[in-house]
């Protein structure tokens, strides 16, 4: 079975088409207990999502950040007019383009997006992945269930640096640190029977056993079709080489920088430290790392989007030229969408 939200489907329809155009739903219908797969980027969320989405009874939607991205730190919903405008600049939303029903309030609207996905997949159990701000999901779905996947923070950081999202281990660890702290806050609010914790390393070494536990949590049984994702995407079957890559692919200094930032939480999550001497990062050292990080990210953006577009984006945002910034963001999104298509939107 090909993932209904795969990039090949998007490519056939064109990036301006809606994947949800044929989905017919009652706009006031409510999904009471959706399942959200949460955790840091580069933690194995995409791999687990693909496995789940290939189950005959489970549909799992990728990239549902836009359901909570605009909820502020105090938990306030965005103004709908501002939210509609923002959606037109969000690459994940533009990949899917669910219909926007302007009769609905904010929680009803984002719930309607999930309903459209369930209608599209025609599966009884529906879920979605959320990497950022997932602790706000309870505001919209108070009875939601959660699967949290955690991976060794040093491997996550190494991967974030490779993606060009950070220029050093200190800043590269921020995504993992933020996600794990959010999970701790969310975990304290969710009863045990509505949450499940999964280790990426267990998914790799014992994929069938781990998937069976996940399926039971969702009220299903493991199905061998879950491993068919490798035939429909460019993701390979679980490989032990994906575990502990940081040992060989990070310098000693980068390992020390990462552990100086997240060592207590690494140990709390059950990951032994490297044994390298503790590295103290002074205020001056942090300032230097911050400069290096910004230069590294700018270099990555320039390589991806070109110098003119990168410069225009920076100037428009600094000067708060919202109209110009939106037009530039649309051009950047077009490049990102092509990139996501090429990687099969995993």
C-alpha cells in the first residue's frame, strides 16, 4: 500500500492541489481520542509513522505541526484571520492543503483537518506526528493518546547538524532538549493508560516486538504489512548501523559540547555518558558558539535557497515587511516542497 500522503501522490496532483479534495466530512464532527506520535526531529518519528501507516487499520499523518504551531506559550489560540494568513506560508500545510471551513473556531478547525485525513485514509484509527509544541495538543484534544519516541540525544544532535539546522553540538542539542522537556510536562498531565514511551533503539533491534506493543496500545494487533513501507518509500528496513552513530561520526569536542548541555537528561533517559572529561562552556564560549551557529545556518540557507532569496528573507523579517516576507516565504516553501517530494515526505 502506498502512503496516501506520499510525495509521488503530491507530484501527480501538483503542489497547489489539495490531497483532501475528495474527503467528505461533517465539519462539526469530533475525533475524541486521536493518537499523536511526538518527539524530537531526527528521533525516528518518520520511520515509526511509516510502519504504523502501513497497518490496514491505522492511518498516520505526517507533519501536523500547524495544528499547534501558532498557539502561544500561555496556551492562547491565534486569531483566526492571522492563522489563515499564516497557513498560506507554511510548507507542511501547503503540501496537504486540507480545506478551511471559516465557520469553525480554532479547535474545531484543526480537528476538521484531522477528520479530513481520516476520511481520506478510510481507516478506523487515525494519528498524526507532531515535533514542535506538542504539549499544546491537550488543549484541543483533552482525551488524546500519545506515543513518545526517544533516541539518544547525541545521535539526534549529530543528525540535526548534518541537516544544517545547527552549526555545533551545543546548539544542535536544543531540539532534543526542548522535545524531551515538553514530553516531561505533557507526561505529567496524561494518565498512564493514554501514553506509551518507545525507544528508537528498541524499534531498530526488535522492530516486531516494539511494533506489537505500539499496536496493542492503539487497540490493534501487529500486522506484517507494517514492514512493507520499505517497498513504497525510500526508507530501508531497520538497520543496526543507525544506532550509536555518534561514537564514530562526532569529534570528541562535539560529544563534550553535547553532553555539557544535556548530560543529566541523557542519563535520566537511560543513555550512558561517553566518559569524556566534562567540558565547561563559559559565557564568552557560548557567545562564540552562538556566532558560529548563526554563520553555519546562514551558510546552509544560502546553499539551499541562493544568496538573493536568503538576503531578501532576512531583510524582510528584520524590517517586519509582512507582505514582502510572505511572498518570499512562498518562494522558499516551493523549494522546500520540492525537497520533501524528493525525499518522499517521510
